[in-house]
């Protein structure tokens, strides 16, 4: 269930919004877990070395973690067969 986190979805598929709460009670969106990848550019879903399309896990905005990096979106993927994972980065 979605009680302490904002979640979006339909058909039973949810995407969880990760937020960072600041001292002034504002918050910044840090990323998302699950759902559909919020691509900044064109989709770049990778294939695993075994040949299967990898499963989307989540997204993190690098600038929400460090102040000294440009706008970079980091997308995490996982292969359910091989248990390998990888990440894809996109810049604006």
C-alpha cells in the first residue's frame, strides 16, 4: 500500500516517488522506483549480455544527491535471468 510515500499507477502497477525533506519543510524529488522509466530523451532500455531486454528498476536525479554535478538522470536496470544489473545515464 502507499501510505507514507506518493505513488502513481493504474492497473496495479505503481511508481514510488522518492523525496528528500529539507529543514524548511519543503522537499525535492530525488527519483522514482518502479513503474515506467521517465526518460529525459529517447528510451534506452538496455539488453543483457544473455540477449534479454533488462527490467527497469528505478531512476535517480544525480543533482538531488550532489550539488556539483550537471543535470544527469541515472536509470537502473536488472536482468531477471542472469541477476546482472546496469545503469544508463542521460544528460539534458
